[in-house]
C-alpha cells in the first residue's frame, strides 16, 4: 500500500545572533527580549571589539548586533574586519548616539542597519527581519533603496555642520569635562553614579579615540579642539 500521509513541514531554523556590547546589562536585556520572540537564538556574546570579531568569525551567525562604541577595537573598525572575513553576516549597529557622518560611514563599510538603544524595544526585532529580507534599517524604518538613502543622508550632512567630537559619546564628553576641571576618578564616579572601574574604562576609550595618553594631554586636547566649554 502507498503511504497517503502528508509530509510534515520542517520548521525554519532559528536566526542565529551574536550580541556585542561592553555593558552586561545591555547584553542581558537584548538576549531576554529577542529570546522571547519566536525564531531568534542568541549563540554568542562579546564585551569588546576584539571579541566581537573573534566570536563572529568563529560562529558565523546570521546577524551581529554590534555596539558602535566598543573598547579595544571601536565598532566601525571591528565591523571592517568582520565584513572582510565574514561577508555573509548581516551587521546591525546599536548605539546611544550617532552622527549623520557616522551613519554614512557605517553603511558604506557594510552595516545593514542602525538601531538607537532607546528604540531597541520597539525597533530591534523589526530591524533584524528587515535586514534578513534584504532591506536596510535606518532611522527607525525599513529602507529598500540604499543609494537613495545615502544620497539623502549626504545632503543632510552637507547642510548641517556637525561639531567634531572624535566619536566620543555624551558620557565620555562628560568625563572629559570633569578631567579639564581637575576631577579625580573618584569624583567622576560620584558625579555620574558609576564605579571607578567604569571611569577607567571610559578614560581608556577616550584616550584611544583622541590619541592622547595622559590626563594632562587630554585636558589640553579638549581645550584646543573645543570639546568643552570653559566658563569665563
């Protein structure tokens, strides 16, 4: 007798995701949020840019969620290496703040999406599905035509003269202001309600981004490049 039963549908493989962010709370939150969604699986985590490159290269996930501001290797530099070694992996940048110029550079390097951290709960799952379908995710919406989007972004960048901040985040700029004012690490930790270890990590990132190596050099650099506003 011939079998008459229908073939069972094979369930789709889950989307394999690596989360790279230097804040454990962010990684925990993203993991919990995505694993509550059907079809997503977190297969790896990374706390710095170097680990992000290694994890992505070894695990070959479908999607990498990469913090733009990472220690050891900054997000954009890490992404260059990842896109070169693992071109199949779709990179979505997570960031608290981003300039138009950084968005343009990220898309030109190979990012498929940019999601602001304060919009993660609303946008992240949609952004992942958009890039997996072949589109991009920019400014909270799906973008099908990258060339047109880049042209619009370049017009905005040309029209708005943005203050050069050397990739420093608002918190890092706050730390720089404290350094110029002569604050100790303990003072900075108290002001921002963070640990002294976190202050040291911020300073390490700031030194890397500005190319200085001491607090005095940083203070002079900040004043010369108008990173802080001095009270008269």
